[in-house]
C-alpha cells in the first residue's frame, strides 16, 4: 500500500490473511441431518402433535438452520449462505418432484385398468351407471376431428399473417396486428369458448339449424382455433425472422419477385421450425377442456359429423367421467386421461425432436 | 433437380432453383412449396421466355399474394373485434336484467325470474387462488430452474429439463383429476392438522368439512404452473453469458454469489415474463379448479374449509343449467376475467419492455 | 502486495483431453510475464489454472503443484474464492455485468466481500477507476450502465473491477484482442503502471505487445493438434525476442514477424 496508486488508505477488511479456510468436516452435514431428525422426532412425538410427515418437514427445517449456524460459525457468513441456498435449491427440486411423480404414477397405475379393446372400440352410448364397460371411441374421434379442423383453419391463416407481419407489414397496422396477436395469446381458454358460444352456437349456427343453438364439433374447432392462432403466428414469425438475410437477398439479386422468394426460399427454410410450432399448438389444443365443454355439447354416442349434433372430446370425456357418480366412471376417466396424455406427449416429443434437429440460426 | 427440362426454360423458375439449391441441400421441401405457387398464378408458366423485363402480370401476382397476407393479418384484428363485440352484445342484456349489484352481490342465480348475480366473490376467488398458487410455485420453480441450469450435472440438467417441458404440456384436466382423486386426501389431513393447532388464525379456522378448499385448488394450480415457470426460467438462466458468470467467479464469488451477481439480474425480465405467463394461466384456469374447489359463494379468507370459487370454474359449473340470461351472465363474467388477464399481460409486457430498453440502450 | 508464483509439473485436462503437460515456471513478484505461442498451445489453459478458473468448466481438472508464496492453491483445505480474490483475472472480451451501472460494476467484488458502507465504496471505486485510467472519462456518469461504454473503456472498467478487490496477481487473457489500437495502447500503458503494485501475467497473440509490455516471456507450443501444450522456453523478454535458445521459439517469432 505504499505505491502512488493507492495513497495511505486502510486495507479493505476483505483481504483474507490466508488462502486456507476452515472447512466443515465431511461428516458435518449428515451429522446435522441425523441430529435434526432425532430432535424433530422427539418434539413431534413428545408433544404428540403429528406423524412422520411432520417429523420430516421439521427435520428439514432444523437441518437448514443447523447447517447455516454451523457453517456460519466455522466457515463464515458467505460460505454459510452459499451452503444454505444450495440446500434450499436442492430441496425445491425434491419438493416439486414428489407431487409431479405422484401425478405420473397415478396416471399410469390407474390408467392401465381400463386399457382394453372395449375402451377404444366402443362409446358411452346406452352405458348406464351399473355398466362396467363403455369406452372413449366417440371422444377420440371428436378430439381428432376438432383438432384437425382447427389446424386446417389456423395453419394457413397463421402463416400468412406471420408473413404479412414479417415481410410486408409496416407502420401502425403491422404493429397493431402484432399487439393483438399478443393480446390473443393471453385469452383464457374459457373465454375463447364463450366467444364461440356467443358467436357461432347462439347467433350464426341457428340460421342453418331451424333456430336452435347448434352445438357441434366444428364449434369446438373454432374455439380451439382462437387459442391456436396466436401460437402459430408467433412461432412462424420467430422462424421467419431467423431466416438469414443473404438467402433472401440472393434470390432478389437473381430477379425473383418477393412473393416467390417468400414461398420458395424463405418458407421452406423456416419450415421445420414452423412445423414444430404448429405441433406444440396442436398438442395444447388437444388437451383443452373448457371450450369444448361450452360449445361441443358432449354427446355419449359416436358422431363422425363435426358439423351437426353434439360431439365429445377426450379431455371433456375425462371431465364428465370424473363427475359421474358411477363407480366405474373413475377408471374410465383415468384411462382416458392416460390416452390424452399419451397423445399430447407424442406430439410434444416429436415437435421437440424436430426442433432439436433443425436449429435455424443457432 | 427433379424437374423436366421444358419447365426449367422458365427464367424465373430457374433462378429460384439456383438459389434454393445452394442454400438448401434438401430440395424436397422447396419443391413442395412450388405447387401452390403455380396454382395461384395460372398464367405464370407461359411468361418466361427471354427473361427480359418484368411483366405486369408478375407484378399482379405479387400484389395478390401481398393482399392475401394482408387479409390474414386483418382477420386477426377482426377476430379480436368479434370477440369483444359478441361477448359484450351477449353480456349487456343479462347485465340489464340483473336485479342485484353486479359488482358486489354475493351469489349467482341468473336463471331465476328475477335474476340476481354478482362477480365480486368470483373475482376475489380467482385472484386469491392464483396469487396463492404463484406464491407457492414461483420460489420452488426458480429453485428448480437454478438447480437444472447451475447445480445439476449438465446431462442430468438437460434430461430433467426435457422432462419438465413435457410436464408443462400435460393437460389441466389431468391435474384436476389427480387433485380430486388423489391429492385431496393429504390436503384434508394437512387441513385438519392446521385447523387443530393453528385454528386461532382465521385462514385456518372453521370446523370443517375440509378438503375441497381454496388450499387444494391453489396447490393443484401451483403444481400445474410449476413446470411452465420452471421451463421458461431455466431457459432464461441458461442464456446468462458465460463471460459474466466467469467474471463473478474470478472476483472470488461463491456459487450462490455468482448466481446473485450474474445470473439473476441478467434473467430478471425473463423471470418476470415467466411469472406473469404463469399468472395468466392460473387466472384463466377452468377445469382443474372446477374439479377441486368446493364451489360456494361468499368472500372468505378461510383456506381450508370446503369452498372457494373462481370466475372460470363457475362458468364451467353453471353452464349446464344456464338459460339465456344465465349464459349472458356467464359471458359477462368471462369479460371480467378477460379484462383481468389482459391487465396482467399488458403490465408484464410493459415491465419486460422497459427492462429490455435499459439493457439495450446499454449495449 | 505482489506475490511470487511457482508452477511445478502442472498438467491440465478437459475431460480426457490433456491440454497442457508438465509446465514448470516461476513468476517473480511485480513483473509482467507474457505467455505466447500458437493457437491451442494451452497458454490460456495454464493461465486459467493459476486462479483455479480452469476447473469451472465441466470435466476440467488440474494436476501438479501451483504455489503462491509457497502456499499450494490446489491443496484440499484451500478456499477457492480466496484464491480468486488474491489472483484476479481480466478476460479476452470485456465482460462488465450488463445490468449494473459503472459504479456497481467496480464495487461488485467489494460488495461480495460484505462491504456495504457507501463512503468506503465510493472511495474504493474512485481509487480503482483512477488506477485503471478511467476515472476522468466516467466520473460524471457513474450511474450509467457499464455496458454503454466503448470496448476499450469497458475493458478498463473490467480491470478496475478486478483491482478494486486488491488482488496480488492479475491475470490477463488476451485483454486487447477485441480492442482497437488506441484502446490497446491505453491498456498497455496501464500495465506499466500496475506493475508497481501487482504481479501481472498476460496471454497475448500479439508479439509486439509481448515485447513491449513484458519483462519475461514464456513460449508455449504443441507438436501437432491433439497433443498437449508444453513450455518450450522461458526467459527474459529481450533474450527471447533477440536470441532465443530454442529453434522452435525462433521459428515462431521470426515466422510471425515475417
């Protein structure tokens, strides 16, 4: 401290006198854990205020406190903080893993009960409360049709909209579209259902339906479209922006008009990413219950026609069976839930793998 | 490439083939995209020839395409306008028919001859359950995200991260079913325990029955939004520049200090966005809450007694026996829900935007 | 303040790949030592093993002894954070914390050490910024984002941040490679001043720079790609650049100069 740079100032207290630091011995953490369990058990059973779960919770808290105190005394405050946060972060993981594992476990163990041909081959038509059989064939048909129609509507619309925003849109109008696509992302699914109820089921469809409200699979598809559209637009937009500018410029330089460049150069380059986005949107839509509940009607019989009469869907089927008083209903609900999750996960996994294979711009 | 020589005489097509062939070895998708092009411009094939000046008709195709995309863009605006328009049109008659105060009345009987219904308790339940869910989920989710990005070995982190992404895709009805069939039992036990020893605190008071309570609903909601918030914030944490992490470490930071100095500040806008997205999900969640809440009307902070209700859950539950006014009333409540989520989303975007401007002006 | 560093048989790995092998080298206090050599010869790896930053990368580890004033930094009971506080590091690309202001950047290390008092921090920040020749340029905008400075200023900010915690050794990993010539000169000037107080070890690709700033120079090289880097020659800078004993060193130096 005698140099010109630092004129006689006190040494910062930070400077450690030695590189060596006192460390808690390796056995300290398990020892504290053991002590915490013993103390917790003594408190809980001694006072008779709970069972093993409370012991574990209390022991975990005691362990954290004990670890902090011991580390603070031996290693200092910084190290104590580091240890405590590390322990907290690890326990957050364990804490969340328990319920999530329980969800997965129940889903599989209860779901396999009715995983039979009957379930996939029959509907709930004429199935009474005392009938143990019955299946989700009609619901699977409904889900596939509704999601399929929704994809048919949203994919062209969403991609064209994204092309406008990225390639042509300028100024306020394009900004407004982007803003409202953002707003649409935040629409709760039940509100989308209410919209289609108010618009299609109660106002438009009665025109073709002798004035009666027309609950149908198509109405459900409309509601799902409202939910899928912003996702498709956003992911397409993102992918189009990732297409390298030289690619476009290369085509322009060859005298190719803009629209051809977009259709033949830009879109094919962005295609894998767009497909990923669409698949994720479809997966989400397939799991939606609320809008289908409001506008599809939810029939028990097989109905292949999405434009007429009530239709069900897998998600709706789960909801209906869960609320059914029949003692055979829960098994049907769980198997349908397992089927639904399998469908959604297959789509999601495929989309993620596709995304991993084709990384534009990374 | 796989085209007939006669067609490639067209100058325009030939040019594109060169461009797409260079940049995209897998030519197949490029050719797939070609068919709609030629159908959209029936006269296009005959144009080429000398490859001279652009023809007016090519310009027309450009215009047509641009018009098509513009129409698609406009559709989005039309849809939004239609949502607002139709919801309001259906809600107003019901609100006119409401003989009670829509904002404060505690109850929902719009199907009576003198309809009486109020949004107050539902909005309260919605906000309460979502707030509780986030209060529980966010710290845990951030902890897991940090664990996956900065504590776990890289491979384990990637694998578990993928798993979390998958859990985020599980439909809410499944969580609802689980909450109703499985999770309700431990929550009932916990409620009884809390009531026995902490019954003097109003939120744990009451004398049962327990189980299908705000607590169950919020916990299920928390478990649902947990993967979403985790997945998004993990991605944010992974994006922290290595240079900043190393800078912190080289100053002698412990791992936690490195996270506090480099990772968390850098990820703050992303974390806020993730939390707000989770909040939006929680506020709009319908089915899981319709399956786990006890459905009562009344403003109460009691967390453990059967009860609780939210706007969305009420729509799902009351829809079945709703008449015309009843539907209008539900639509009106949906409008309120939409407004709440809209405010949340816009606030989130404003926060993220402002934060980003600070860092971008810096860059 | 400054300390002497002894490396004995230092070998470093990335997973199963051996990046450097059996490096033996002594760095005297209050000198500038330059590490030069072709790309991939392990000079940065060696630099990063001096303050235990090498082991931050997954799978990376170090064998051998590295002592600072006789104390082995790879001993089991040594506190890594204390090592890094004693041996500071400046990186190739300027890396100020993007969310922090200039002031916060400079005092980041002190805050980690529990310093909270505003007056102490203000004083320390000014001292470090003056030492990094940056004070006059930024004193009116200490609250502005650190990332808003020019590249050269950012690098000096990073140097200020490093010396604010008063380390004894400063490691610099190609600190000028991302900078323009004027900023490079500013940093080289700075090194001359800092030498009074710190032991400095610098990795550089630029041989003129090594010749200009360093007292001693170590030349690293590899036989072929995939082989570990070795220390070929280590001597006074003047000797290395005028009359190297090893043929390889001469080839490298003359080759680069053309």
